[in-house]
């Protein structure tokens, strides 16, 4: 599989590096106009099987290039084959594997400060105030991380499952891991939670549980 990267910011670039080492990917290229020291830059997406991009403008650009997209946005849009591939989507994927998730939360340096109630994330994020929100119509608690680390948390009836890592690194892998959710139909990453989480783990994220 050849993956084309829409050079739309740090998250997409980090995702490209994770995808380059993934066993299902033959080559990663960058769609120009762009510069890259790590990947071949191509003028169009004609040789690509899938595109990866972040940010609000990625779906429209992918439609113009006429190649399906892996995206970190929260909604199904025309031409997007996998969406929700972001830290919040990663938390929802953790929750999807639990029979009775009571808390689904994510903390990230890029999120705004919350004021609704406290949630305890693993160190070094710790206990922070969260904002009750929704992502793709699903309830989540979002928090601003006080340092460079990000965390995803799902608390179920029998265990707590967490991921903690550098925020930028986690965002990049959350996007890149959506490559393994592809099954021919558009899908949210949490609807194919097991292959998504397995890919994220293979790309370097460590998941821990506390029964």
C-alpha cells in the first residue's frame, strides 16, 4: 500500500513516520507542493492508495485529489474512509472494548481548560479538571494537560485502561493507526477498536490496565 501524506501540520508528519515503519505500508510519499527530508515528494496523489491528513481542510483536499482519506476529524465526510483518528478517538476505542464504560476521558496539551469536575489520569498528568463534551455524538470528558504529556482513559465495571505518552507523539500515532481499520467501508476508528488499538500499540503506544 502506498500512503500519501497531506502536509497539513505536525500531526500528519508524525503519522507519516509511524506509517513508514508499518508492515502493511510499502511507501509513504508527501503530496506537493511541499519539502521533505524523509519522504519522496510527488506532485499529485495518482499513485496513492490512501491519504492521511489532519485538520478541517483535509477532506476537501482529498476529494480534489480523488483518493480516500484517513482523518482525525470527528465526523463522517465524503471521501473519508476512517475518521476520529485523534486522542479522543483513541479514548473512545479503549471504551469500546469495555462492557460498561463509566468514564471516557482524554487530556492533551492542546485541549482547553475544563471546569466541570475532576478526573484522575495516570501520572504525570494526574488529577485535572475536565469539561464534559461530546465527540461524534459520544460523551467524553476533556482536560488540558499541564505539561507535554497526553492521556486517554476508559474506566469500566471491572478495570481501568489508560494510555499516557508525549502529546504530539500520541496524536501522530492516533492518526496513523487508523490504517488498520480499513475494511472497504467508511468507519469510525472506535467501531474497529481492536485492530486500531493493536496498530497503535505496534506503533509505540503502551496501554496499561488496572483491574
